C-alpha cells in the first residue's frame, strides 16, 4: 500500500506544557485512520499540526513525499479540511458557501459551477442548494462542511471531531459519506474522535492519552490484544471487594469508578462462583467481548470518559 502520510517523532508544547510527545505512524492510501482519546488527549493539536495550522517542531511529517514544514502551501492544495467548530456563513445559502470557498481555492467560472454541483450531488444537497444554512439541521450543515472540503479534489481529507453535536443517526449518516468517498474516490481520511462507535469504523487507530501514543492498530487487533472476555460487576462495596476478589479468584480485578472489572480468556467461569459466594454483594454483572474503551482502560488504567482530577 502506498504511504500517503509519514509522521516521525512529532511533538508539541504550549509553553511549558507538553501536549504531544513523540508520535510516529504512517497512513496508507485509501485508509481511514483515526485518533481516539479523551478530551485533552492531544487529538486536536495533532489535527492542527497535520492540517498545517501549526508548524511542526520538533518532528518530521511528510505527505505525498513532501515535507509539511517546507511545502505547506503545496500540500494545502491537496488536502481537504473539516474543523470541529462550524466554518459556514449561516446567512448565505448552501451554494453561496461553496462558491465562496471555491474562490479561495482559486476556482471560478464553469469549473467552479461544475464542482459545486458535483459535490452537492455527492452529499445529497442539490435540493437544498438555495436554502440558507441557518435553516438546515446540524447533520445537513456538517454535510455542507464536507462538501466545501471536497471542492479542490483532495487526496487527503483531515477532519477534527466532525460529528460532535450530532445525534447518533446523523453521525452514522455522516460516516456513511466518508466511507463512500474512500471507496469510490480512493480518498485517504484522517479523523479525530472520542466516539467509540466511530473509532470502530476506522481501518486503524492511534489511541492517545495525555499527548502520548498508547496503542496503534486496527480496532480488531487492539481489542484482541486484551484477549478473552470482560466481566463487569456492580457491587455494594467496590473498594472493599476489589482486593478480596483479586485474592479469592486469583485474577486481577480493577476498580473502575463504582464498578469492578476483570479480564480473562474464560471470564464466564467466574459468574457462578460470584453469584454463589457473594450474593449480598453482587448487584448486577455483564459479560462480553472487549471494547475499545476496555483497551484504553487496559493501557492507561483509567476510563476514556473519566474526568481528570
């Protein structure tokens, strides 16, 4: 597979605070590559660096064989970018927003008109072309943002939390469009997200915590790295039972908030002993395969959505 993006030892500081620390990875042509992590994990800083909003220092980033620090202007012409915050003029129509963006790319005349019509058609927006953006739902507005990013025929699409604020149905629809672009246009997609269901749709993931890479691989590989099954328990006294169960069951038990969790290739074998020996403690339990949140917990010792103290 052709390498579209190569990142080596990318780091970044805000003053004295290290927000990215030694990121190294590559992205292949036609791949959907995701950054997964909690808020404050470094995803948006990585997005700003890779979309040329920030200068790379230190570290090296090459896209299409060009150095991001030296060839940023050239590379911007080959990228499409969707920001987390809306970048639409709500008082203009859908078509006017695209035409304005196209002129920023240096497009005009019949070429611009053809591309506006093409990208509105790609995203099912032709019937809304004359509508003001402020009249559209959140999901439709994000589709307009995506249509804007396609006008320059990018080979690499970079998106920062593109479905934040959308309901689950609108998120699924938006991701459906990304997968169509990848499949039909051969586009490479780089996306940041904190939604587990979106991360599961990526070909590969880089999981970040505190600006540091903690895991890299396909969702299936990362979940398989835990192995077996995950058993979660709700008990009356999680603090007291954590050590007791670790000792009695001879398996590591983690306290995750008000729950206890254990990972084992055959975790189901603990269900009967738990119900028989601790009937006054066990309030409920769930058993299932590992999730990406389990991977994050396994690698960092904390939950993906856990608030920092």
